[in-house]
C-alpha cells in the first residue's frame, strides 16, 4: 500500500514537471514568434515610410528577386541546419528573415489602408489563436491533417501560378479562401507538433532554445500567410 502511494506521488510529480516544461517551451516559442512579427512590422513600416528605399527595392527587379531568394535561403538554412548551428546563429537567422520579410511586405501598407491592415491583423490573431488552441488541446492526432494541408498547399501554389496568366479576380478570391483554410489547418498541426517538441526538450538547454526558434519560424509563417490571405479577402484598397 505504501509503495502504491509513493508511486502515485512520483507519477504526479513527474507529470507536473512535464506540464511545466511544456508551458515554458510554448511560452518561449510564442514569444519568439511575437518578436519576429514585431521585427517584420517595424521593418515594413520603416521601408513604407521611406520613398528612397521603396524606389530602391521595388524599382529594381534584381534587388527584389534577390531579397526573395535571400528570404528562402534563411528558411531553408534554418530548417536544414537547426541541429548543427548554434543558438545565437538560429536567433540571428530567424530575426534576419523577419526583417527581410518586412521589407518585401512593406508594399501592402501602400496598397491597403492602415485601418484595414490593422483590422485584418486582429482578425488573423483571433483565427490563429483559435487554431493554435485547438492544436494544443485536442487529443486527436493531426498528422493526417498535416499531410492533407501540405498537399493542399502545393495545389494552391500551382493554382496561383496558373492564375498569373488567367488574371481571374473570382479565382483569386477562391484561392484566398482556400489559403485561409489550409493555414488554419497547418497552424493546428504545427502547434500540436510544437507541443511534442516541448515534451522532449530540456528547459535550459541550447537544444531546447533552438527547437523553440524552429517552432517559432513555423508558426510565424502560418500567421503571416494567414494574414495575407485574409487581407486579400477583407482588406480595403487605397483609392
């Protein structure tokens, strides 16, 4: 009987440690995502406020293409090298990507009104929060959902390329709704897997820090893409 009680106490203590580790890791991951979004917003605002920088970036296709390629390079570098790079390198790569993304996204502040951009940001935060909460709390394994959403993302990219030539407004709106659905699903899927990362991590280790950065990158991309698709649907363009 005494052994049973001791085992019960040990199990409860061990479970509380897992819960606390998950909480710390999730807060760290969401914190880095928030910092990344802040860097992107400040970068976009600064570039949009400077006519000289706008002309330099968007008046030269080579520079714009170079920025897009550099952004892709940061994402692929973080994804492929996260285990071998130092924590400091992971942080700098993530923040560098967030800054570059702000430069290329600055054009939306010129196309859409500030009121609608802010309003859609709040909508995005709400949708993202609900999707993330579902991913964290559901007992259902979302692995199959992640696979479906990934295939849907590939289809979305191909359809978007086709629509460049079709230039169909109606089809573009349909793709925007599809994009919202895909990134809602991916947000839930990614949050569930970030929770699994938390169970494997050690709170104060460098590996835990790098996993948090990698998780932050994944949900940062989910948030940004969700925001862009919602902006296409609900955003008000400038006259």
